[in-house]
C-alpha cells in the first residue's frame, strides 16, 4: 500500500469515527432532553397530587363565636399544659393531681367572671331609680383623729398560695406543677372568656373548654403510656441466648453471623 493510500484510509477512518461520535452526542442530548421532560412531568404530577391531598390549613370558622374564640385559646394553652404534664413521670398520682387542679382552677377562674357578667346584664336591664338618699351625719365624733392608734398586730405568717390552690388529698408535686402551669395560662383563659357577652357563646365556650382539657389530658396520658420497645432481630436473640449468663457475656465477644 502506497503512502498516499494509507493516508487516505486514515482520513476515512477518522471521518467515520467523528461521524459516529457526532451521532452519539446528538443521541445523548436527545435522550437527556427526553429524560428532563419526563422528570418535569413527574414533578408536576407529584406536586398536583400533594396539593390535592394536603388538608386545608385555614378552614372556615365555626358557626359559633364562642367556639372560634376557644379554638384560638386552645392553640395557646394546650402546648404549655402538655409540656408541664409530661414532666410528671414519677407516678400516675402526680399527673392525676395536675389534671384535677388545672380543671378545678379553670372552673374557679371563670365562675367569678361569669357572675360578674350576669350582674352587669341585670344592671343594664334594671330601670334606673331617680330617688337618691343621701345621709349626712353631723357628729363631732366622726371628726376625731386618733394620734395614738393601737399598735398593729404582728403580721401572721404568710400563707403559701399553693395551699389555697390545692385539693385536699391530692399529690403535692402535681399540685405545685399545676399551680405554676395555671399561672402561665390563667390570664389568657379569663381574657378569652371576657370577650364574649352572648350567653350562648359563653356557655359553649365554657362547656367545650372543660371537655377539651379533659380530652387532651387523656391524650397526653395515652402518649406517655406507650412503651418504646427496642427493636431486635433473630441474630441478636440467638446470640444472646447462647451466652452463659443470658446477658450477652463478654462485651468484647463478637456475634457469630454464620448462624
């Protein structure tokens, strides 16, 4: 083969290689474009499915104002109660005491507010009287100023406010925790209830508040009662049983995985 023919054969071979490489690159680009298009379609489909499956995080308000106010209140106070309740892990008595004190305190806090609202409504409905009696006492004794008053009695030992908060016979630790917890939420509860003047709103707010507190305490207790058992497998169980003391034996002894 002459040198000229050899060079021509080489050029031809190079040309073929270049064509094949060009075709391969074009095919690769086409495949990549198709792949990107498929991925985009899958992503769009997935996003649409997620959007359709996601619940409405901003549902329409309830038909009763009292329930709407209560829902807003529960979002504030339930996380506080849950955190404090779940700290009481020594005994069930502590948690039952906490629960009883909180419910009792809520009832006690709302009772005077309810009575005050009733009194205000009675005053608004009662007709005003134009007769005003003014008693003027003209007595020299009433003008006397005592410059040597009797010494004031020594203040008695200040009572622990938690004693007045407590329920007789209940666990003291649960009482103390409930007292501290209730101080965090008391103003929120009273302020929320005080927003309502409609008797139906007040009644639903009160009834559903007490019911929800009890239900949430049931939920917290259920979550605490769930035992977290450590996962295991057959290899571990078999190896553990083979140890003389049944506890796994020497810590440095390896498990035999060829069982």
